[in-house]
């Protein structure tokens, strides 16, 4: 492993909440708002026919060439050994065929169900289509979530800007966006009525509210309400929004929520997060976006694509959660909802000497929902036409990585306009004009 990748690994281990908050908090303080409060903006009209977005970020840089295997590319098998997924047929580690070229690894094979139902689409060789991308976890995550590459002046996320531009689907809703995290993800910064609710990732979500002795809780809540009612906006509205959200969350029976369609969510933080998202959607409380993180994808060594391996377990957890959500909400609800899964970057095409993969470039995205044009793996060749950029000699980016031939903002832009009801893409993705690829059904 090179010195650069070693620094990248250390960076990822140390990133977490401290690094995550550094830039966003500085921007909020500069704007005169305490860092522990979301930055509140206001919308003033009403629209009710938009999708709810579940935005899942796979932090650490997942290996897209394992998530969706280009088994028919002859160069693929020459680049990998311990991390190789065999072609379909005859092997316990064989891929499940999707279209004669791409396949799902065994850990994700259960996603064939929503794929064949036309509700799951995979987009390959995607990422920031720029000349010199970052292989720093912190920078790449931030740039993706901002929706613009390397702009130090930009501090609101693409999803936060979207929500600030459109009216609330339910004007009286106390909260429009929820981060299942200890703090707002960068993607949600700038969103109106957005709050972090880490308890939604717990198996038995506790009563939401203040910690401390229960006997004094009502008095302390009353004191806080009185104190912030005497302030001005945005503090006054933020405090009122927080308390209203606590009251709303306590009315939803998260621990007793019964999934539909025989869905069984995995017993993991990710599974509980998706199950909580499903409960929120069925409660119809006006939540428009839910951001969920699934970390652990920084597989520099012993990547482990076979049963019991690190990446196998990560993929199995992801697949179990998505399948349960598909059966529970997508297949058994008329509620418009779209799930978008992405990561900050992919991994190298060739494995390293530690049976792992270092930081790369091109990657996959997954989209699941009622109005997704599913049952397809979308990828472009280097000529911009449907195809595959290739993994052979002379085809790799910087002779190392899968090339990005489709900018991820093309995908998100189409979702934002066609499914989330916002055509102001110049504000959501400043400096970039998305090209629609037919991944959604308006």
C-alpha cells in the first residue's frame, strides 16, 4: 500500500463526527447560528405529490466492481484473485446474472427480486466526472454531499438546497428532513426543519426527549420552551421545531411497528434505521427526506467477499435492509418513495497485496422505488453512449481505476426534478447542468 493510501486509511478512521462537523459548524457560526442547531430556511407554498427520498450513503468508498460485477469484461478476472466474484453458474461464489454482462455478488443476490420487479436500477461507472478527483475520504464525501466539486465557499448540501427551494408537502409538519445520525449530514445542511435523530437506529427506540431524571423532565421542558420563546428567529423557530418533533416522534410506535409483505429487517443499526424510516413514511407526518449512513467500506486489506468476510457481511446487511424496505413499502404501499444509494468513490480495479483494494474512482449507485425505471444496469462507454468504459490496458483512469463516464448529478438531478418536484437544478447543483438518462418514470 502506498504512503498516500495509508494516510487515506488514517483519515477515514479519524474522520467520523469531529471532522464531519468542522467545516459545516464553522459556516453556521459565521452565519450567526449556534452549531448545534440546523440552519432554518422557510418555504411558503404547498405541494403534495412528491416522492419521499431515502438517501443512503455508504461511507468509506465501497467497491462498485464487487457490488455489481462486470463478469463479462475479460480484464476483470485478470485484476483480482481473493476479491474475485466468479461468473454465473457452477460456483458457490458465482454472480447472479442481471443482463448477460453484469451480475450481483452472492451477498446481494436477494436484490434480484426488486430488480426483476422493475423497481431497482443500478448505475455503473458513476461519480464526479472531473479531471482530477479526490481520493481523500473527507474531501470526496463532502464534495458529493455538497453536489459540487471543490468549492470552499459552498456549505449547504444538495438535498438541503432542494428542500429549501420547494414548499413543504405538509405545511404543519414539525420536521421535513431527518438525519439518522448524531448530526446533520453535509447533504442535509441548509434544509428547512431538519433534525438529527440518532435513536431511530436503535432496536428499541426510547422515548424521545431530554435526558436526566424523569420527574423533572416536564419542568425542564417548560423552562426551555419559555426561554426560547423569548428569543428571535432562527433560535425561536428551531427550538419550537425541536420540541414539536419530539412530541411527534413519541406518537409513532417505532418498537411495535409491524412491516408489511412479510418483510424482515435485519437486526442491525442499518436495518433499524430503514425500519424506522418505513414507520415514518406510513405515519404520514410530512417527513420528505431521511438520510441514513452505512459505514465500514474502507476495505484496504482482507476485503472478504466470501461468506463471513468483511465486505460480504456489509453487502448482506445492505441487501437485507433494501429487500425488506422493498417488500414493506415499495411493494405494499401507494406512497411515492425513492431510495438512492451511493458512496464517495470506488476502489482500485486491481487488488493489492493485502487482498484488499485501495482508493479508486468510478463506482455504482442504486435506486429503488415505485417510479424508478428498474430492471436495468445503466452505464456509458467513453463515447457517452450506452456501453462500458472497460477494465483492460489503456481503459483505466490513470491506469488504476474504473473511469467515470456518467456524472452522479445526472442521476440525482433527474430524481430531483422528476420525483421530488423541483426543476431549479441550477440551484441544487450549482455550476452543473444534469443530463437525464431515463432512470426515472415521471
